[in-house]
C-alpha cells in the first residue's frame, strides 16, 4: 500500500528573486539585513532584546502598544519609532537603548500600569505576566501616573473562558489570533477612548456569540485579562469527599507538555511522572485517555467503511476536537451531518467509566466523579454539552487544563521533576501508539488508516505503519489512499481558518472521503490549555517550534510501542467482548456515539 501527495502538475519551479540587502547601523555597529524587514526582528536576530507587548510575528504587527520604541536616525532627523512596524532601509541608524528610548518605554509601561488592576498576588498569571515582567526589567518601583481606573465586572457566564477587562491592556493580540489564525473573529474593539475594550459585540459573553472556546486568545494574552475557567477547587472537594469515587483521565498531549510548567524542555516525555503526580493528588483511579482514543479509532474506522458503502454522508469528518465541532455548528451547519457520530475520546472514556468500569468494579456511577486533564479550554465547553449524557449522568464532570493540573501539583507540594515513574491503572490505562499520536495534527487520520487498512485488507501492512504525508505543520495536508479497489481522497487541516479554506473547496465541488480537522494550530499539542511560557525566556523555541518538538515526542512514543494499531489493544478487545459486543452495535451507539446540532450564526461580523 502506498499513500502519495496529490500531484501538483509538471511545471518547472519558478526562480525566486534574490533577496535585496541593505546596510544599516545598530548602536553604531554596521549590519547587512533584508530590505523591509522590521527593526524588532532585526535587533532580536542580532542578540538585542527589545520589549514588546502587542507584537505577534506574522499575525499582529500593528505598533499599538509602543513598548518597542527605538530611536531611528534617517534623513538627518532622529525620531522615536515603533520597531515592530518600521522597515529597514539603506543607511538608517538605530539606537535601541538610548536614554530617550529607555525613558519613553518606561513611561509607556507606567501608563499601562496606571490603568491596570493591581491584583498581582492573586492573579492567575502572577510571575508569568508579560506586563509584570516588563515592569521589573525596566526597574519600575512605583507608578508616578495616577488617575481614574476602569471598573468592569468580570465576564464569567460560560464554562470555559473568563474575561477581566480591568486587566486588559488593549494590545489586540486576542483579536488578531481569533481573526487571522482561527478565522472566527468574535473579538474586536468596543467603545472608544478611555472606555475602549476588546471583546465580543455588544459586550456579550463569549457563550452568547460564535466563540468556539478554543482558547487561542488565552494563549496569546500577555496578562490575566483572559484565563480559563478554573475548576481546581471543585476537584479538590470531590477528592476530599469520602463518599465520592474520583477517576481521572489524562489526554496524551499532557505527557509531552506538562513538564514545561516545571522547567523541563519542550517535548520532554513525563508519562510516568504524570501518573505518579495524579496518584499523589489523591485520585482513586488514574487512567489515560489513550485507551478511549483507540476505541474512537475502531468506531470511526468502521463508521468510515459504512459510509463508503453508502450509509451516511461523505466526506466523513472527524469530531474529536470540540472547538472544531462548535465551529462547524456555527459557521458550516450544512456539514453537521458529515461529522463523525463518535464522541471524543474524553467523552467516550467518561461514558465507559460510569457504565462498563462501574459495573466491573461494583461502583455506584452516581457517586463517581470523572475528571479530565486536557490540553484544551474547549473541552470544558464540551463536558457541559447537554448531548453528552449517558444513562442520565454527565459523561465528564470536570475538566482541568494542563496549566490547572500544574497549579494543583504545586498546591500539593509535589516536586514533580523528582518523582519516580509510575504506570497508569488498568484496564483503562492500556493504550497503543495510535492512541498516543491523536494529540498531533494528522494523528487521528494516521491512526484511522492503520486500522481501516487492516479491516479491509485483512492482513498486516506490508511495509510500514507511518504515514508521514499527514505529519508536520502545513495548514492543509492531502493524500490519496488505495483501499482494495477504491482510491480514497484524504485531507487534514488544523486551525479553523484552514478548516474554512478546506470546506469552501468542498462547497465548490471538490470530493474527499475522509477529513481530520483540529481546531488548534498543531492539534492538541497547541491547545488553548497548554503552558504559557513564551515570554519568560525569549531565547526559548517559539510556539511553532515547540509544537513540532511536542509532536515529535509523541511519534517517538508511538515508535517504541509494542502495539501501534488501535484494534490490537487488548483492553479495547476486552471491552467489546464483555460489554459492547462489536463496533457500531446498539450498545456502542448508546454509550460511544452522539449527534450534533446546527447552531447558525449569532453575530454577523464579516471576515476578510
């Protein structure tokens, strides 16, 4: 069997024009740089750190915050310029830390602090706040500017993201990532002047507009203005309640990201330490969501084969990402019937825990509490969906992000990096490599192909288990797969703006058979609940590199697994044998499947 990228034709490559260089002076030192490149990136590439707040490379380069001011001498004049938007041109002289530049940048930060809610000790971003760090680096020990401060109520009516306008510095990074990366555009400027805030139309709650709850806005917010809704106290109360049996499941992405919150490098595998930490926190059973990911693959592969026989709409589109599902419901309701009816692995696990596992262990499901540790704020929204209830009980009771789990570990006084490795509990802790790679974009597709091919061909793969056409961070990846006498056209997209591009192609008539879509850039490894560390050490890998390192770690785990296909998981086979019967059985549909509902647009903001 072979998979191959879609042919791109036989055109010769177009020669690229040679990049024009210019000579400029930085702090009286001559350098040769690409013409038009902004001064901020030039200085950072030369080892000179210029502060910034509003700047997101390639996403938001607006010069709004003015924290990146430098002195530029050009045409005989020496002026202050925002380095993130000032292009390099022949002969200019740049002074990055002149007295004038330092004084002005310090005053800009003081002005921001004068309007900022000063609740640092109790803020969730304390010691990890970009504004706080800049104030320290600039030596601001008192704010000399005083005056009126805004007093806004905290917006907390939804189960996934909390907004505190009192901490907003109006950098508009959240607006840019929502529009440019996710293609949603529910955030924008409201009011004017002193009363300007960045939020949804008409100051509505995020739960009342087309927000897909992905949390990418939280990831780029430099302060505590946007944070996940925290459920740490509720989880502690459940653990401390002797009448409750508390089960925790950890998503595969957590094992390659949690270590970053404790100073370990991006992509460090902490699977054993994760299991040990969860057990020390007091959970009654410690499992991994990977088993449910394997189960999802088995059900979804069978669903694909059924649809290929004419039983359901094509293309089949994955439904593992709750942010993507909500995006589809709002923006492309005509594709809701294309969504896989499989619940996400998190929800499958919760449903199995309160049915199969409860029966097996003689537990009262009404006294069970299922906690999910997820890389995603959208999982908080998903857990609250009314559709995801099995036999009268909510599948998952609480969802903690990677960041929340790190806080709980610190609250418990656990030295995470010193923990000895432990194993997850059985049988719901057993998994294959297919369940692990779910956390990277393209992983669901690759895992599904491994199982679908074996089901159709009835034999092992002849050459390899990896399908590298679906790996990497290209926005849309495509391939063809020959399955017996049929050639399937497959696609993978990550980031909902890329999903929009792909769905528009389908609306114009392009045919696909199976599509994987993840709401977050890079998939779960880039989820909105992952550690926020980018500005603590500006020499760290950037977010794109970090996502790649996390994904590569997952593929290494997969490569070292004895079992690498979902249907080979003995625990999955046991669940079918003892409880579900067979894939797509009536019981499997009751426990593991659901339906979604078109929501339509709740605002009419245009995206270009």
